[in-house]
């Protein structure tokens, strides 16, 4: 009888231990599952935080650009140059959806310098001053993009667009330089203005040469961008050609002739030939 009772007690104890073991395993599994859920939730919260910070950073960057939905003047260009050079603001690019409107504004022909500079209803002085205030910062922007390109950044399209835009502003300013000078009184400041215009003309010669050099660099620029540069050089030739020395014209023609010889694309070859012939003739 006692033996039977002890057997019964042992079986009961075994069942109890089995149940306890199963319960512990279930609790352990539940704790493991809850731990995994906590880690996943923690990671998700970090992603949300990082994403929020990234959005805030992008919004903060965009807020430091001059407004893309307003026409720019020389002050806008100078502000952008200053923020890029001293505050580390990223150069606007066409590949970045957030800064694409800013770059498109940079080269918009409806900006104040060109819009007012080409408006014959305004005084020569106002037209000249609007163009003059913008040309140098536009050129500085082109140099900033060129520097980044030399570091390996894919900014060729932006640089091509800036060179084209700069040639338009430069041509408009050159056309006004002599009429503007004739409006100035020949006092002690007159020679200061003459010296400034000499610098403008020297820079224009170099920039035109750079534009021609760019259209020969087919490994950097796309066909469409090169065609735009050629068109811009033709449009600006009448304004720039009086500045060229005989050696300038010879160098430009030789450079284009060399490029024509190695170019197989028919539209490019035709456009380059047209520009070369125009430079040799002295008119577009």
C-alpha cells in the first residue's frame, strides 16, 4: 500500500516538474520574443530620429540659399558665393531635387541683371551697374564648380550652364561699356572707371577662351552641353571679338580646327566649323 502511494507521489511530482519546465520554457521564449521586439522597435525609433534630423538638416540648408522663386540680382549671387566659401553651404546641383530649383534660378535669363541690362528703356548707367554687380560673383561661382569638378565631383553640366550664362552677362556688359564711360564726367574718378573696364575686358577675353576650351573637352561635357556652349560663343562673338588680339584669334581658330579634325559627330562638326569660321571672319 505504501509502495503504491509512493509511486503515485513520484508520478505526480514528475508531472509537476514537467509542467514547471514547460512553463519556464514558455516564459523564457516569451522574454526572448519581447526582447527581439524591443530591439526592432528601438532600431525603428533610431531610424525615425535619424530621418527627422536629415530632413531638418536639408531644410536648414535649403533655407540658406537665396530664394529660388524670386529673380536674383548681384546681391543674391554674392550671398551664395559667401555662404559656400565661408559657411560650407553645398553648391546647388541639378541631380539634387532639393537644390535643382536653386541652380535653375542661378542661370535664369529672367534674373534682374540680364532683364534690366538688356532693357533699352532704362538708362545706360542703371543697365551697366546691374550687369556689373553680378558678373564677378557669377564668375566666382563658375570657379567653385570647376574646383569641385577637379576633385572628382560630377558637376560638368552645372559648369557648362554657368559658362553659357556668364557669356550672356559678359556680352551685355561689354556692349554697354563704352556708352557707360561716355556718360561719366572726366574728373579724378574717371581713370578709376577706365581701369575697371580694362579689367572687365581682360577677364572677358579669358572667359571666352575658357568657353572655347570647354567645347573641346568631350570627355567632360555631353554633346548637348557642348552645342549650347558653341551657340553661346556664337551669340557672344560680336561683343567679344573687338577685344581679341590677332594672336587670340589665331589661337582660338587653331584650337577649333584641331577639334574639328577629330570630331566624327556631324552636328558637332558643323557647329564647331561655323564658330571657327566666324572667329576668323570677325563676326557671328
